[in-house]
């Protein structure tokens, strides 16, 4: 991505000044929503390494096959946009938060949407995705 490419998460910031910061150093993620946005951007980029790193150790896909399948699927769809609907807690001084979002994509010529309320926790001092409610 270039220095002027808008971030896929829809923040209206450049990727370099937005999710690119998280992708380079997850310890710089300040909020649950920022982590969720960075994970959406990682899906659009099929960045399996970041998706794994940003997933809670107790719920992350552990097999290499499962991780590869996630990346394969992420590459097979066209990501349209992310809408953040609601955030509960998950601020810099919190240890837990919930983010509700819709992620829109096109798969096999049809529009799809992932509508999820996700839980996030701090693990090893940084935010990670735990699970969908």
C-alpha cells in the first residue's frame, strides 16, 4: 500500500496512519475498536499472521490448515466496507470490550455480511479478539 492509500477499515485515514500501525506493532493498539478495525483490514489484506497474533490464545485457530483456510477465504472474496455499530467499554484503560459491526463482502457474485458482536480482552498487555457473542 502506498502512503496515500485509504485504510480498508473506513476510518478515512491512510492505511499507514491507521491499521498499518497495528499491523506493524500490535502493542500500539489502544482500544478494542481499533483492534477490531485492524482485524478487518487484515482480512482485506489476507494477513493470516496478524489475524493469528490478534486472536486470544484460548480461542484462536491452532491448526495450520485452519489458519490457511481463513486466508484462502479472505483472498476469495471482495471486501466492500466495515460499519461499526456499537462499542461497549474496550477503551485504553479497560481490559474487556464489545464491538458490534457489519463487514460487507462479495462472494461468488453475491453480497454477504458478517454481523457480529465480538468480545475483546487484553492478553499479554495488548488487545486481542476473543469470540463472537
